[in-house]
C-alpha cells in the first residue's frame, strides 16, 4: 500500500496539463493575436502531437489556415512589399518539451493598418477553432486532449489517458 501511495505521489508531482490559450491583446494593450500552448500542470509535458482544426478541417500551417479562413496572402521576405507588410510569426508545438508554466507560441499576428481585414477575420475564427494535443509526462504517462477556443467546454479538464500518442494524419507543424 505504501508503494501505491508513493507511485501516486510521484505521478502527481510530475503531472503535466496542456491547454491552448488565445489572446488578442498584449500587456501593452495593443491588439495582437497570440495563439499558444501552455503547460499549466506541475511537471514537464512532452508534446507528441498537435493538430489545429477550423470547421472540422485539419491544417498543417498558419499560412494554410489564414489563406482559407481569412484571405491571407503571403509576401516573400525579399520582395519590396515585405517592408510594409506585418509579418505573421509562427511556431511549432509538436516535438517540444514544455516545463511547468511554460508557453509555446504557434501563431503571433499583431494588428497594423496593412492587415486589418485578415487580422479581424482571424480574431473572429479563433473562437471557432479546435485543437487536439497528445502529450506525455516524464514517466511516459500520456493524455490526448480535445479542446476548443471557447472558454470552458465539459471534458476539457479531463483529457483521455492513452497508452501512446497516435500519429495524426495532418499535424500542425508551422
């Protein structure tokens, strides 16, 4: 019995809990869309897979998503238009280890005059997006979480425990 209690105590002290957070303002009160994954648990989280969906369709990248949802047109960095275009910053989540309390940004898009229409559209569809994240603790206990951008949906606080994380058909990579 003491062994069981010790195992539970170790598992509890290494428990990760991964959530998606969406914000449209930075600390300086500027309008700035930020989509990130945060580990609000007490132990590190190994992100094995990460999927982003809009209207049920999975997306490989922020550029693909924004093109379809919001009328985004990528500008090549070396082009003359790049100087006057607000950059879309993207990041990867899959394959990352998040310490407790750490955040990993996967879309960052500040509002400027040149991107008002696309920014406004993304701000609106942000609430319609959903996510699937599979992550493991340092003890290789794994969870698969289905999340939506809305505030609280029943079940989001209780991700399903899984033996291993499945490889997604369409993983969000950038």
